[in-house]
């Protein structure tokens, strides 16, 4: 874990083990944008994908990825003109 997290990159990581409790602990501790247990890293459009450290920032795919490409705007409509405005 020390060697893996000591890398300046962090796009994807693999954990190969039969001990799924260990895999869960390691995946929580792994400094990587994606961790795959007992398989190769394969992106899926329903799951956010992206790296950390020198492997990039932000996320692609899924709802989280879409939010990286939009600006949220607040628009307020009033059905009557306001002649007096107070804040108490």
C-alpha cells in the first residue's frame, strides 16, 4: 500500500485477493481514482471515471461527469413588480 500510494499517479488500481474484507480495506485506503478488485479496470458509463494526483482531476461519465461540463444558474421570476423590499 505504501508503494502504491507513494506514486505521483493515481488513475486506476487493481487488487487481487480472495479475502474480500482485505480488498475492502485496501480499496478504501488506495489513493486512486478507480479501484477494481479481481478484474481489470474497465470504464462503465454509469460509473464516474477519473484520476487523482498527476493523473488528472474531475470525473467523466455518469451524472458526476456531466456536472463537470455544466454551469448551474439561478433564475428567479416574479409575477408582479416589487415596489418595496425589506429585510428584517
